[in-house]
C-alpha cells in the first residue's frame, strides 16, 4: 500500500471514529445563572426591586457556558434583588422594555466543559501529527 492510500485510510478512520461534534443544547426552561445557581424565568412581573446584583455575561441558545449565563437574555441584562425576598429564593431580571420579571432559584447550575470535546481536539492533533510524520518519511524515500 503506498503512502497516500495509507494516509487516506488513516484520515477517513479518524473521521469515522472521532467526528467533529456539532450540536445544539435543548433546555426545558428559559433561565439566567447567578452566583452559581440557575434561576428559571417566570411570567410574573416584579414591582419592587432593590439592589443590582449582577448581569448576564454570556448568552447562547445553542451552547452551555459558565458564569452569569443566560439562554434567553443578551449580555448586559441586569439582575436585581426583590424587596423582602431572599436571593436564595428568587431574583428579578430587567427586560428589554425596562420591566422586571421574577426568576426562581432552581438549584445549582452544573456547567462543565465536555471531556469529549477536549479529547476529540487532542486526538485530532495527534492524528494530524501522524499524517505529517508519514509525509516526511515518504518524502525522504524511506518508505516504499
């Protein structure tokens, strides 16, 4: 088998066993993340807000991120405390029209980078390195 056929087989096997991952995340609720907790956004309007406590730092409806992330509100959307309600229970989120909606604490936000995605990048780097090594050996003529 010549070098080019070997490289083609190797490259195709990489594609079969380690495909590039393209996916979209699907969520049951619209939410914001603050202080490590996920707050599910409700339809309930809030009249009495107090202190600003944070803002959305990353928005996506396709991928999961860490930090003050939201799958509905754009970066910069502000969070506030609600008068007489502890932030462990709920917070207020300022909407685009300047009103506030209640977001109820649904527990800890469990974000972690996918090990599959990190592993696939490492394997791609190794595969490309092997292909480059095969090309170098073939050019030197030490392979027949």
